[in-house]
C-alpha cells in the first residue's frame, strides 16, 4: 500500500511538473487575435511575473482554456493542444520528461496484487465494493447503453458543427484543436452570448456574498470570515459556518486563484472530519475548497465566468456535505462512507441555483454598476445550455 500511495502521488506530481514545464512567449499581439482582454492582461501579468515582456501562456487552465476557446491563431491552438494532451508522457514537446508510462504499469500491477490479497478477482471488483454499482458488468452495461443512446445525438451535433464551419468559415476539416473554438463561434452565432461578456457581472465578492446569502436562506447557516488563521498562501481565506444557534458547524479554507505549482482543476477535500475524540470532545469538520480562477488584474476585482461560478457552487456543495454533517463517527461522517457514484448529489443541487433568476439577483452584480445579470442574458444562457447535449466530443 505504501508503494502504491507513493506511485499515485508521483503520478500527480509528474502531471503538475509537466504542466508547469511548458510555456509560450508571444511577442506579436496580432497573433492573439480573438483573445478577450482579460486573457491578454493575464498573459501579460504572467510574463511580468517572470521578468519578461510581451505575453506568456502556459498549460494552466486559466491560460490554456481562453486560447483554445477564442484565439483565431490555429497554429497556436494546435501547439498548445498537443503540449497539453501529451503532458507527462513519451510524446510531445517534453517527450520522456516526467513520463508516467512506467508508473502506470506499476500502479496497475500493484492494484491487481492488492485485489488478490483481499480476495477479489480484479481491482475493479475491489473498487466497486464501496460503490452503488455492484459488478463490473453492471458498469459496462450502463456505459454501453449510454453510448448507444447518445451516439446518434453526438453525430448530429458534430455534423451541425461541420456544416456551420463550412458555411461560415469555408473550413472542411475539423481537428481536435478546432472543436472548442468553433463550438464557441457556433454558440455566439446562435445565441449571441459568450462567457467572457458575462464576467463583469460576476465579481468575486458579489459571487461569494451571493453564495453565502443562498446558504443562509436554505440552510440557516452564516459564513463568517475568520482572520489570523495560518494558511499556505496569502490569497487563501478562512471561513466558519455558523448556525442559527450560533454554533460553529464547520470551517473551510478558500483558495480560488490559479498559481504556479498548484494542482489544476477545482475540488473539495477534507482537512479534518467530524468525530468524537477519545476524551469525548467533538472535533468539528474543516474543508479545503480549491479552484483555479484568474486573480484580480490591476484595480479590477477577480471576475468569474458563469461556468466558473457554477464550478464554485459545485465544490461548495461538496463542502456543505462535509461540514454540515451531524454524524460523530469519522468513517461515515460527511462525504466519508458515501459511494463515489452517489457523492455528487449535493454538488449538483448547488449548481442548479446558478441558473435560477431569483438566485442570480443576488449572486450577480456588475462590478461597476451593481446591476444584476439582465434577464435576457440569462434567457440566452438557458437556451445555449438546453439546446445541446454536447455529445460530439465522444464521436470519432
């Protein structure tokens, strides 16, 4: 088990090192046509942090995603796509460096060995022992059924995108580094909306205050920032969740911004679980809530896309699951003991509020005027959301 834990940790570290080990400096701004101003300023700030001029791009999500979504420079999109897709492998610009190939083979071998020691036929059976699905075949049947039901829709969506590209851009061959870019163009054409134009309506403090107002209304819980708590970075904040009897139910660290050497993506993790200690005292739960959003630029606050707001609410749903538990046995308190194929329910529940007009009245507010997200923009967002199942990425 120790060796397996060591290997999985090394695997993650290699991916992180490979992500941090690639950069692209662009001197000519004309090569960045289509990029929103927020992405340009972030790239300029990234370069300045390294003592460089011009624009610096990396494989971190806040840098990578805008290029793949908005940049008209197809060669740059292709270069960044290949660098991203081949991280920590024997392929790509850093082929063989931080290569996880051998680690994966040893991890798989040790998983089989572990399963046999615990009297399971396969590691899959061992994994399913703590999940809702009962057998590997049940999982395969579910996935096969899902693929069969969604493939026709995926083909239709892909053909619609190809037709759109041919009609409007005279493009007949879509590559993998084109899909996100032209899907965004298609969305703008059909619904006259994009994530970047919504950023001003979602400044950080307005979103956080709106999130806290929501949990106050639903759960009668107040989120109160506590200062003076030691953290691992100056941008990290600490909050207590307090119920209507003034009892602290739990606490969380909030780490919102992307930075070097930080794992990509967004997640909630448990720092401390709720439990009764051996002397009878109650240990309150503490969570980590982590995202990788753009930080404030100059005098402008951090501005989130609607998708990022949804991500924050999703992870906070996991946090609420962990922090509001009343179970005093650590192994089954909060998210512990909940099957992984069931644990997404609270997070999905919280996501839904990001699409409700009533909630958006206090979640959103233009950073200059405090005007909530206009109803017509929400209507367009909803149309874009429900019109596509976005199955095309699964279609070969």
